[in-house]
């Protein structure tokens, strides 16, 4: 397993002064995402592990600017685009929140109106690994759904966590289970 942190990642973490606990979280997400990817590859799938590694390590760099759950991934993408990273990596970062956000939901949340739904397997794997990684601890899928419910309760006016969102999260979990043979 690749476990070293590329120099460019360290440089960006330092440049934006990303907090230590967020860096630790990103490392855990990277390890977990690569573990999922390796299992999928054993089952015959071909994945780009390099962009999974970069996407996972940088997905939360926007937390150097804001911890707002509905804003930080936009900041992450903005930073990485400005820094000239590959679009494949930027999209992983931009689509990592929850099981994605539809254009309709984005409008309700006051975000630039477009889909933020993970599409490629690399995007899904990083998003899913992040969903289950609480700080530096990996939990189960049920805990993730509970966390979404908590975010929803904190921002009741948004009515954000809909049945559609829940179904999308479950579908992503089932897909990852199918390609890896793992259970979450
Ligand atoms: Fe995040």
C-alpha cells in the first residue's frame, strides 16, 4: 500500500496552514480509500490509485478556510483549481460531501447550481471512505447516516437530508460492497 505523503501534498497543507487533526483525518481516509480500491482491483476492476491518493489527502484542504459542511468542499476545489491540480483530482474533492449533492439540492443550499454527485469509481470511493471516517476513526455505515441526521438537525431550515439523499447514500454503499465484497 502507498502510504507516504507526496511532497506536493505536504507543501499545500503547509501553504494553507491546514490543522493537524484534519491532516490526520485525510491520511486515514487515504488509507481506507486505498484499501477499498485494492479490494476492488482484486475483483478485476481497474482504478487510478494515484488520483484516489491525491483526492483523499486533499479532499478537506478547504477546511483551512471553513469547516462549514456545505462550503468546505467548494473551497477545497477552488484551492486545488487555483493550484493547477488535475481536474480528475479536483472533481474527487468537489464531489466528496455525503453521497453527493444534486443541482436541485445545491440551489436550495445557495451553492453554485450544478451536480456535485460522485460519478467515477475513484470519486465514489474517496467520498465513501470519508463518510465512514470520523476524525481518525473508521466507523460503520449506520454511524454515517446518523451523522447526516445530526447535520440536518443543526440546520433545520435547510431541510437538506431528504429521503432521496438517504437512498443515494445507500446505493453508493451497496455499489462499493458489491465491487469489494466488503461489508460496511
Ligand atoms: Fe469533507
